[in-house]
């Protein structure tokens, strides 16, 4: 089964997708993670996109589509995949429709006030990438990852100016995809405001 996670930044796409990947035994492919790995590796792609990502803007369509197309060519996607954070523009959705099929689109929704609270309080481990939240999922020791002892930091794009830009970009470029997938009959709206375990249950229900 090929599944897409839509929804604004902070709605929990990554958190829920990382749990679903274990349930369905299909890979979780996050374009944000692929881009952050390229930035960390300081390769050509990473150097090209670093400032775009830090500002909360979108990486150009042609670059993003190529990265995803290559990733979906890998054999671990033969039985399906979960795409988290792609497509984010109409051009990306159309391109995806040409090189793959989409079975279900999980559309997580949450109000702006809650999204900003979730994003601005997020802390990420520099070593293993695990996410915490200062209020909702605090680490046992301030600033230290519970799992590997690594240092926790705030992503540049989780700073308030960048968050506001990401939300504007979401409403202007990504939200219209809801209508696109509704028309195709694959949109599954999910309320992302309950606790992650509840949201997970709702998502598993629609994927059955
Ligand atoms: P995320 O971790 O999904 O919030 O993505 C982090 C950042 O990566 C976004 O704010 C964009 O700058 C970039 N990005 C991720 N996915 C895409 C995409 N499909 N198209 C363009 N840029 C993307």
C-alpha cells in the first residue's frame, strides 16, 4: 500500500508515520529527513538547500521530485511506502501520479495555535535525531537525549520567524492538495489534536 501523509508542519506526520512504518512493514520516507541528511553530509544537494530549509521555504520542485523518484526506485518500496512531507505542491503531486500510484492520503489537521506550540517547543537530538518537547515529551534530563545521551537542540526552522513562514507556505502551496486528493477519492481526514496514541489508532483504522 502506498500512503501519503499530508498536514501542516507540527501536525505529527513524522511521529505517526514512524509508528505506522513498523505496523505495516513498509518504509517511512520523509523528504525533510532526506534533506537534513544531505545537509549533515555537506554534499552538493545539502549545500544547495541548507539556507532554503533554514528559512522555512520549499526546496525547488525539480530537485525534490528527483530525490523522491530516485528513493522510490529502491527495492524496499516494492510492497509500498509511507511518504511524509511529499508532495507539498501541485506540481509534485502531478509528478508523483506519473511515476507511482497513491492508495491513501492521511490528512492530519490541527489549529495554528497548537501547531506553533508543538513546533516551538520541539527539541531534537543531535546524535540520533529523536524528538522531544519541552512541555509534552520532556527529556528526563534538561537538554539531554533519554535514548543516547546526545545534546538536544532547536532546529533553525523551528524558530518563530521560520515557523510562521512554513505555515504560510503550507496554506498557499500544500493545502490545495486536499482538494486534489479528495477529487481522486483517496483523502482520509484525521483530527491530529488528541494524544499521539489516539491519532495512531484513527490512522490504523482508515488504513485497514
Ligand atoms: P519537514 O521535516 O517535513 O518539516 O521538512 C523540513 C523542510 O524540508 C521543509 O520546511 C522544506 O524546506 C523542505 N522540504 C521537505 N519536503 C519538501 C517538499 N516536498 N518540497 C519542498 N521542500 C520540502
